[in-house]
């Protein structure tokens, strides 16, 4: 598996723990199975206020993106850097949904060892490609239709890209997005990110970060024909019955292109 999968397994560990709660915001039965399949790669370590804050964000964003995808109105869905995402198997997709998971070949191969006997709840297609290369051709060759509205999920990917790669990725998404398409990704808290860069407990993650887009996401989206909406973490978490303990500027950005759904 690729080194970024260290993060994917860390998130799976968080999702597995959340799924065991009586008041869980989601149920991801495959998360624990991913961790069990690669026990020596599952991050552990000290539970610090900072690591707990990042875990909390991962829990809220999982539910937020679940709701975003199911409410997008799009029957074509693309998960970029899908990692160990199991949404194709655990969400109640509308009939006729085509879902594409794009990630590196080694990541998808590992994932398939766990999901081999699982049945997706939509038409699921895996696309092996490096998002720093010409992944758009691989996506189209797999059946993706650029003329159909698409719900894109970029989740926590952008911070692992350089500003140039992030700009190129989003430009490619824009070129592939018909009217009515949607997109969603992270809005990070710079102060938390700076703390993580200097925290031993977060080093396994922050060492992989490359900066991301380099400017406000909503600004970039508006300049490229999208209509963005900001979603602060605090109100989102409050709406799910999980109030935050410390104020943060992190959250999520969603946007529609052309006619919104």
C-alpha cells in the first residue's frame, strides 16, 4: 500500500470506534475489518487533545459527506482518493447510482481483499490511477460520463497535494463537471495544522502534508464557475448532537455548478 494509506487506516480506526457507540453517527462495519487486515499499519499512539480533535473532525466529516452524497441529486458519484471508503456498501443509494472510486492500484488491491465477498448497494467501479497524472482518461475509459451531473467527493485529499497539484486536480474536476454537478472537500484550520506539524503524535500524518490549494477554497471555486457554500464544523457538529469543545475555523466546503439540485 502507498504511504498515504497510513492516513486511510488511521481514519478507518476512528470510524470503527465510532461505529461501536450506541449513538453512532454512522455504521461502518468494514472499518474494523480493514484495520484487522493490516494490524501493523493501523496507527495507535498517545491520545492527545490534538489527536482527539482530528479524530472528532473525521467523525463529523464522515456523516456530513454521507448526507451530502445522498442529498446531491446526482446519480453519478466519484470518490477521489477513495482509500478505505466503504460508502458504496453501507449507504442506501438511489436506484441507478453509478459510483466510481479512484485511487492508487496498491490501495485498491488491499481494499479488495477485505471487500471480496461484499455486495455494493450501487453500481461500483474502481479506477486505478494516480491523481497527480492523467486520471481523467482512466475515469472516462471506465465508463464515466462527463455530460451527466456528478457528485464529487475529495474529502481530506487536498492537503496531501502541492498547490500546483491541487489546482490541477480541481481544474480537471471542473472540466469534467456538467451543469448540476456538486463537489465537497475540507476547509482546514491553519492553527491546528501548524500544531500538528510540531506534534509527535501527529507526525505520521503531518509529515505527508504538502500544503493543499494555498488559498481559500471558496475563492478558487467561485473563480472557476462554481457556487460555493461554507459549512463551519461547529454548527455541523451541533446539528448532529456532538457540540465541539473548542472553537475552530475548520469545516467543509460544498459547491454546485450551473443549475443546482
